[in-house]
C-alpha cells in the first residue's frame, strides 16, 4: 500500500497490459478512514479496447502510516450513477 493519499490508485497491470485504467479520482474524505471516488475503465481483451467509463467508491483505513483497502462499491453504469446523484440531490434539498 501507500503512505501518501495522493498515490492511492486502482490502476492494475498484468503481463504489461493495463487492465484497470484509472481516469480520475476525487478524495471525498481524509483521516483515519479515507473515502475516494474513482472513474475508470476496464480493458476488454476480446474487443481490444477499454470499456465505457465506470465508477467505484473505495474506503481505506490508515494504520501505522499506511493506507489499507477496507471496502468498495462499484457503480455498474452511468444510469446507476445518475440515479444515485438524483437521490442524493433530493435528500440534500429536503
């Protein structure tokens, strides 16, 4: 793992191929428990191209100066992301 919050990534390479390509990230909270929202793409070997944009929320716990992954939630599609946005906006505005 990493001791630097900004170095945390979901990039994943295997046999010289970047299978998970991180496009962007937003740090939602910092501290002993850190939450990061990532935008990424998966490599589709059969098509020879990356997937549509996908999203995941990852939680890390900082122990002894290092960040360790603890949980994740994958947002399966842009449609699901939009539904989450709409629900959160509704709750915040109520």
